[in-house]
C-alpha cells in the first residue's frame, strides 16, 4: 500500500462500521489500526475473524467478552484477542478505543 510518510489524522474519513461504532482506519502492508469512538450502550455482537486483535481502552468503560470470559476494561487497559477467538463487547459509557489487527483487515479497506 502506498501512503505518504506524513499524514493528517483529521483527513481520515469517519465511518460508522456498526451502529454506534465510529471508526477512522489506517492500513499498512501488515496491519490495520482502527481508532474508534463508541456511544454508550452500543454493542459489537459476538463474532470471530482470522486476525489477531489488540483492543486498547483510551477513555471510558468497555465490557469485553472473549471466549466466554467477561471483563470490564477502563482507560489504560487492553485485551489481546487470538485469531478466531469468539469475542464481542458493549460500551458501558461513551468510549474511545484503538484496535490493532494483524494481518490487514481486507474487509475494512
């Protein structure tokens, strides 16, 4: 993928990926970084994908379920989700999250 070396975050188009989940996506040759703003009460249904995922809570409280284990994460906490693990989550409060996927999420291009 060809991108300029220096970029402006404000120029990344925000997309509502699922109701209440607003994303700014950056793709490299090897990963996808998803900067999310999530409205309180918004749900990401249980799902799985072949990508490994790290989900960082920057602001707010986010309840994450991974393979049946449920945890409430707040600012400064993160979860490492293995490839094909069943997972999903709910924003308890308005949240800001950062997800990192490897390899690239082709479905998000």
